[in-house]
C-alpha cells in the first residue's frame, strides 16, 4: 500500500480521522500502536522504520479502538522522546498531535510520528537492531545486521545532492500530480520533506523521479528493451536482434513507456479467444514481467556506472538484467525469502505512492505466483558479481511431476536453464552439495525425462547435462 491513504486519513474531520486510520492496513510504511506502548518498545519500531524505508507510526489506536493519548500526557511525552532516549544514534522523527474523537465520544489527540529513512543503522540502547519488513518489525541476527550495515552504505547514494540538477530541471506537471495525491499544493516542499531536494538542489532520487531529463546527470539511468528473433541472441552476421528501444526520462515515464514497449514486443501465440475469434495471446503473464521491470528500476544500483537495465525478449522467454546485487541477505535457493530492504528507499516510497509495483519481497512472491498460476516454470534468478538477472520462461510445467522429484530438483533445473549446460562437477559446486547427492538427484531427473546427459562415454571429460529439448 502507498502512504497516500495515511495522509488522506489525517486530513479527515476529527470524528472520522480515527476510524479512517483504523481502516488502513498496516504495511511497510504504516504502523499503529496502543497509547499504552512503552517508550522502549516504541523505540524498536522507530529503529525498524529508520533502518528500512521510513514511514508513519500513529499512537493511540489499538485492536479496532480509538484510544487517544490525552489520558496519560506523561507517557505521551516519553513516547515523543523515544527516538532520542532509546535509539543509538537518535532516530530523526517528527511528532505532532492530531485531533480525534475517542471511542468514549470525547475529543482527544493521536500522536503521529513521521520517520525518515536513514543512511546509517540504528540500534536500541540494548544494542539490538530491528528492520521493518512488510507489516512486521523484526529483530536482526548478527549476519543480517552486518549485511544491513553494508547495504546502508550503498543506499546513501540516492540521497546525494547533484550540483548540476536544480529546481529548474523539474517536470512541474509530474511533481504537481504527485503533491496533489499527498494533499499538498507545494510540490517543492514535498520534495524537501521526502529528502528528494536539499535547498534548491535535487538529490539523485529527486532527479530520477521528477527531473525532465535525469540522464543528463545520470547517463546510465535508462531502460533498454531488445527483441530477438528466435531463442538465441546470435553474434556478428548471425545476430538475431529485431528491435532495440532506449527509454529515457523520469522514472514514472520510463516505467510507463517500457511497459508499453514490452507489451508490444512480448512473445505471443495464436489462440482462440473468449470472443470466439483467433488472436495473439501473450505467453508470459503481464503481471509477472511488469513486477520484474518495476523491481529492476526501483531497486537497481544507480551508483554502478557503465551499465543499464536491459529487458531482452525472445520467442520463448524474457530476461531482465539490473545493475547491482540483491539488497539485503538473500538465499537464491529460494528468492521468495529475500529480506525486505530497499537500496533506494526514497524511490521505492514514491513509486509505491504512484501505484507502481509491490515491495521487493512481495513483488518476488507475486512473480512466482503469477508464473505458477499460468502453469509455467518458476522464475529463475541469477546473481553475478555486479547484477541480478531474472528469467521468465514460457515453458509449461507438470506440477504433479515436480512434486515427485527430489528436493533440489528446482535448483538444479534452474541452474541448467541459466547456464544451458553443466557438468556434474559444476552442478555440485553451484549447489554446495556432496557429489553423491547430486549424482542421485541428476539420475532421478533424467529418469523423469526432465534433463538429459550428453557425452560419448561414461568417462567423457566433456560430458554435460542439459534440459531435455522439447519434442
């Protein structure tokens, strides 16, 4: 959910503001707390939001009840100071009181705390680190804390000022539309409040989102959509490239134009439609590739020069490549378990307000769900030293057969689809399993007809495994 509903609820009449806030689902950017919450406990939530993408906490709402906070002004004062008294370093938060009518029909106040995303890691005075993930605030373990510290160093890039980009470079129409959605008539004030401008200078995030031509300062911040003939890129005189579109502009424009280009160039087949006529039907669900596109644009590393986002379209698949490795602690054996952390939290928040895509972890799960509902093989993620690559393959899969296959079948077939061919030793190294286990699972997959072994003899050093070609 975007932050727009919270702004809208806080602008309701005092009788409606409490019920309106209770009706909003808690998510990455919004949390409710009882008026009884202790300052130390509240500090955990403050640290969690500052370590993630920022957001709003409203105190005085609990279990469907508008409690208000006027009953214990001493406790409310402690809650207002929680970010200073119990967070190290202190969390930058703005507090204000919003008028409401509590469930007893008495005029009261809610405590509204607005937390900015931070470029450093915040801990509680107990030296515990928390991170907001979806609608939960989770305590991080040692390794997750280390990874967060590393990623925070990368994340600070979007907050840097760009000396060559000022208010005169803004797309005023785009900014006014966004400010209007937040209930403001001053777009520049919104930019400054969201950390997208410092004085009269735009930050990296502000330029990428609202400048007419952000590529003037960030030349690699474009999306390239390529369509190939057949299933291979080819090279030289045999290159199969049919179309190459370079899409520039602010992120909202880039997402809209890239979506239109992919829609036109995506692989299709002729099929009978509900209207009773034959027409072109997309092979890959639109929600799957659109979520992949949004994740690439929102979460890429914009500090990585010399590379850009590529969407390569073939007759049987799409490949989406984004500069920068996964932010957060990731086990690519199951990408759906990715720890929720945005490398570009300011960009992620604005794109959510503009209704582009899901959160990082939620978006990945949605891609898996869409592919499975379409009866296609699971998305395949591959992480190189400098990028993340997502492959969406238009290949049907037998779920009953898949359920009967050995435990690492999905990881093995995913690796083979990415590499094309692998030896037994290479599969063993990639999966980090013992050779006997890999040999047993490869044999089971060959018996099921999923993969095949190609070699001249059992001892052939050039022998390899590959996905069984379609008949």
